[in-house]
């Protein structure tokens, strides 16, 4: 098949029919169709809603699994023998020379400062709030089971990892639209089921399914957005996403605050209802034109072009002429041959990619191709670090203030200037320089904040709390900007033929960082300085890794692995 394609290409070259780069052709088609028309605007708005879903899901544990003050419940009976004398502490204790103390995880009997007896909280716990205000209180996830609330978040992220590693390949093979709709519907069902969980194990099972589905739907929505944009506007989806993410977190905080007097089940149900729109996705979304071209389904491409032109109220003929002139049409009559679906197609240089024709070989090419391997490794590491740092700071953000909700709110508000900074600099400095600058800023601010709070410097600085708070918020701001930048940069590195699979690997690394991040909550309660120290040092290491990545700003998205090799070779010269 490959040799036949090469022969066809040679015949076309001899006839002077070689077409321009496929990515450039598609960019011209989008511009001819009015790239910012009503069709693109409405579809982008729909696809962006997936980001709201993942934001609410990822951060909801901060509220529905919040720590609640507690202590051992008063024992119904306590009979102990001390120095051959039996004491019944449930009777009048005025004559008993010992004091019984109820702590968080034990019942202690003391004689002055001496501990003479201790017992676990065998009658359960008393909570400062309603037992249904958090699943931590409802299912007694305290003391030896303190980290179980963090495990619930880990299970969610493990589900996201599985989804990125295994389910995203279906989008490269069967299309973006079908995969996106199926995973979105699965997310809605699983997330609503979590709200009626009768026990912790049941909750974990459906939390896993929620993660599995929401990661796929969100990644696919992002892929569909960037594949719908011309080269010069590819950063727009990430710019919009970077604004929408903190807005989504503000919505989460608002819903949690308004339902704080209700059961966490109601909070979870309210958050689930944000995804009710997915029921109508089949009628309001379309397949990616870039993917249709990559798999040579040109009849569907022309049909979709006509639909976009009708909605945007432009003449489709210019776009159709561009497709037909460059061989991306089933109606060409010169230099054609039938593909495996018996459709009339013209073989162009960018289509000659064995890995596009044989999906089963896509995994092996990530190892065999040197450039693709380097891009994948660096992408995985950088996404791991930025997710660990961002999620960790998000989970411990309530510690910024004595008021739980205000602390979380302060952290979210700091993300808005980060988004503005990202939007201003991403195209002016380029992806690579922004990555370096934002990661260095994040590492320095986070480490300085930790240094001030946990060393003798704290007593030497006037207004210590406000200085430390300002540095912590600047660190959160920098990490947020770095997150948006690295997502944009890496998304543009992989060629279309393996983009979803490549991003699946990178996203798996991202979710690995998110798997570890929830434990920063428990760690910060015991060693307050440790989480920030880890985040700061790792952020400072990223600039050394991304040096080998090329700049993607102003370059067309590559369509095949071979095309990516050629582009990287050009940029080395």
C-alpha cells in the first residue's frame, strides 16, 4: 500500500500536480469559511463546557470531602482496673481521682500528667458540623483512615489516566465526535450516581468511572477546538479555557457555599447538573475536518464545509476550490486512485505515512521515531510537574486564610491575572520562552513564601502574613500561567495522525501528578512546609527539560510523523 502511494506520488510530481502541505490547505479552508463565524463561535462554546465539567469534578473533593473538626464520642460505659481498684467512669466521677480526656483519636485516662489508660474511639466520633456536611464525617474517614478522602481523589485521577491511555485511541481510529459524545454521556451518568452513594466503596467505583469519562471528553473537546482553528489562532482555545477554568472554580465555590448547610449529596448532585447539556451533543457537534482529511473521508469533508458555509452565511465555493485544487476532494479527475474504502482520493505527500494507514502501529512509532520519543518524554515530564504543583496548591489553598471558603476564593482569584498574563505573552514571546519564564517565577515565589513562613525570617519581616500571602498567590499565579502555556505548547507538538495518542501519553503523566497531589492536604497538616518545597524545586527543573522542544508559535500543525521530522530538522539549521 505504501509503495503504491509512493508510485502515485512520483506520477503526480512528474505531472506537476504536487499539492501544498495539508495543514496549510486546511488553514486556507477555515479562513475561506470565516474562521470566527457563528459556527466556530457556537461550537467552541459548546466544547468549552467540558472544561467546566472537569473543573467542578477535579476540585469538588475540597468541599464534599473537606476535613471536619472531631473528637471521640463520649463512651456509654468505661470500666477499668487501676492498681487492683475497679473504676466505673459512667457513674459519679467526683470521687474518682482520675481525669478522662476525649481527644480526636483516643480516649485517655490521666492522673495529672501521667497517662494510665488509653482506648480507641470505640463508640465513634462527634463532629463539629453535621455528619452529612462531608463524606469524611459521614463515613468516619479520620484518624487511621485520614488519607481515605485523598484516596477518593486518587481513584478519580487513576480513572482519568486509564481513559487517556486506552480510550483516547478510539478517537484517532473512529473519530472525535462519536468518542466525545459517548464519554460525555458516561460522565453525566457516573457523576450523578456518585451523589447517591450509600457507602465509600460504591462512591470509589463510580468516582473511577467519572474520571475515566471526564478526562476523555475534556481532552477530545480540546483537540476538536484546536483542530477547528487556523494556525495563527490556535492559542485561542487555551486562552478561553484559561479564563473559563477559574470562573468554573468560582462557580464551584459558590455552589459549595450555598449548600454548606445541606448534605454533601445535594452539593454533588448540583454540580452534576452542570453537564445535563451532553444529552443534546449529537445534534450540535460535528466531526473534525482535520481528522476527516487525515483518514481520507473527503465526501464528508465537503458536506461539512457546505454546512459551515451555510451557518456562517458565506459562499462555500472558495473553500471547495481549495480542497479540490489540492487533492482533498473525491471529485478530482486527474491522478486519482481508490483507497481501501473505494473512494476517489488524490495521494498527496502528507498522506504517505504508514502510521496513519495502520493505527495499530501508532504505539511503536513513539519508540522508533527519535524526535517523537523526545517530544513525548519531555511533554510527559513537564505535564507531570505542572499538574502536581497546580493541583497541590489548589488542594491546600483553603489554608491561606482561617475561613475555609475565603482561602479557596483567594487562590482562585489569583488565576485571573495569570490568565491575562498568558494571553498577552503567549504569542508575543512564543510558547517556549513563556514556559521557561513562568516555571522559574513559580519556583522562586513558592520557595520564598515557604522560606518566610517556616524560618526565623518570619519574625524579622514587618507584615509577615501579608508578605507570605502575596508570595504564595504570586506562586499560584505563575503555576497557573505555566499550566496554560505548557498545554498549548505540547498540544501543537504532535502531528495530527498521532496527536490524540501522543496527548494521551502526556495527559497520563499529567494525571499521575494529579494522583499524588491530593496527599498534599494530609502532608500539610503534619509538615506544613513540605508540599511547597517539593512544588518549588520541581518547577525550577522544568526549564532545563523543555530546552530541546522547538518553538511552535506561528507554524502550521503538522499532519504526519514524517512531516514533524522535517519541521524539526528545519528548525535545527
